[in-house]
C-alpha cells in the first residue's frame, strides 16, 4: 500500500504534523531465526513458540496471544473486545471466579485485567509468570491459558457485575495520557476503521450491550487459527511442547469461521490539525509525526535500515539535548522517536516539552533543526560518536546474552506471530 503525502498537527498538549513516506523492502538474505526457539503449528492452526532460558531460575513466562482486537468488533460490540479481556478473569468452565482468583494468587503475582492482559486494535494478550520448580503450578498455568482460550464462562451475572468496572475505567480511571491518546487516534487513523474502533470502546454500547454480543465476539475470534501460545523459561523444551500439544491441539475451529478482514489506513493530502487537552495533564508538548506503512525486519537489508534509523536518532537526540541546555532554549527537552499502534502503520517523529505560551516556537525549533539536518547532514564526529554508542550497547547485550531474563524474549516472539 502507498500513502499520499500528508501532514497532521495537534496543538497544545500534543501537536502533530503528519506526513507520508514510502518504504521499500530490500530483497536479500532472510534473517536467520533464533535457533533456541522451537516453533510450530498444530493441526488446528494454533501456533506455539517455546524457548528454554535459565534466568530467572525456576520461573517461566507464559502468553496466550489472540490475533484479534477492537478493529474486529461489530458495530454493536464497540468496547467489548476489552470487556471480554476483563471477563476472562471472572471465571472459566473448570475454574469459577473465586477458584480462578485463588489459582492466580497462588502464582505469587499481581493479577487482573490490565495487569495480566491487554487489548489493542489488532491483538489481545494474556500473560502469566509461573514456577517451573513446582511442576503442578507450571501445568496449572498452561491449563489457565487453555481455559481462557476455549472455556470462558461468560455468565450474565458476572457480565453485569463487570460492566460497572469497565464503565469506571472508560470514565476516567485510565489517566490523562490514555484519555488524550483516545482523542489522537481518530486523527492519526482518519478515514480508516481503526479511527472508529478504539480499544476503550463506546460508552453507550458498554452500558447497554447484552452478554450475547460479547459471547459472539468470543466465538468468532477466540479460535485456534488466530492464537499462539508462548512459553519462555527454565524448563525442558521437548516436555513443554508436548504439554502445549496435549492442551491446545484438540480444540477445533468453527465450522464456518468468519474471515479476519485486514483493514487499511488510507493516506490524505491535507494537513490535519488537532488540539488535545485533559484537565489532569501535567505538561504541554509538541510532536511532529511522519506516518508510513509499517515495516517488518525480515531481510538483512532491513537490519541495515534499522541501524541507520537508530544512528540517526542517537545523533538527532544528542543535538536536541544540547539545544535544551542552552540558556535561551526554545523547549524544555526534545527528542526523536518511532512508535506503532497498529499492524498497518508506523509513526516516526520529533517531540518537545514546552511551556504553554511557547508551543509554536517549540515546534518551529524542531522543524528548523530537522531542516538543518536534511540540508547539511551530521558532522563526521557526530556519526563516529553515535556509532561508538550503538556498538557499545550491542556489545554489552552480547556479553550479557547468557544472563538475559526470560521476559526479554517474549515480545519478539509475540511480534513473530503477529
């Protein structure tokens, strides 16, 4: 997909200028996968990723990843993907609500929706940390993931009890930053289904939706061919793979499954401007965004591109730090960044913390410095310093590769599935 050139500006608490770039993927050698990861697909389409790792000892990270989020909600389900995440902690067929709470507490960790799970536009992820020294607890952790995947109770009684919790979260329990992002997303994703399917949902639907609408989302999208089980920890890989096969391999997909539509995010020619505020916001900032088609690092040339972007960020951020230290600095801080909120679009940009009366001057300073770099580039000394910094970080990572904790490996495996 190609994007037209466009800009977007948010002013006051957040200010964005959104432009389009085209990205091209180089066709060269494919990056070699981690040989320590055992990956496979069960006959029902469920993926698994298993990696043995000794740190920390006697612990394992478990994840159930669903390739379904708020963008797949029907019109009468807006907010129910996130509501469903809550409901899975309210009991399953084998573990009623109170018993499930006791099980999670026995793992010695905080638990609950938004702690052990999250819902985004394209995915929902459930996460547990369990003991592997206790074989029963490890097996129980996988059993809980299986129950969440296929055997959620979703009773009307628990649904009505949880409705108030979700409504309170919608009304303000998430904090200023999250509420402001809810204002930004419709502009960032203008013209797409993503702009109409925020994970937090629609308050009217959350207030009045019947439990059957939530059950329908569970039936349609919580199915093996849209799932992955990830296990990383201090365990035997062969035994763990077999445990996953035993628990997850016997569950069929629906006879007539719904198509999982891939929704695009169109470009736009005009400059989009949005003022985003919240009464609990503690600072004012300006951000200049560049939006482009999401890039996946599959080839060696992609890694070269990623390294070039990293070097650019290091050099640009060093300049921003130097400017912020000036006596007449136009902003309190400044930096470059790259982020992504959907599977379709990546966002790179510049940001600055500013005072309320210097939003425009802060933005102008960011643009001026970006134009200076575009025109004159960086000094050779800046590049050499950035290369030393990046090389040093990779060197340190390599030296510590046998001491990395299991949680370090989880997100790359989630990304590999999605």
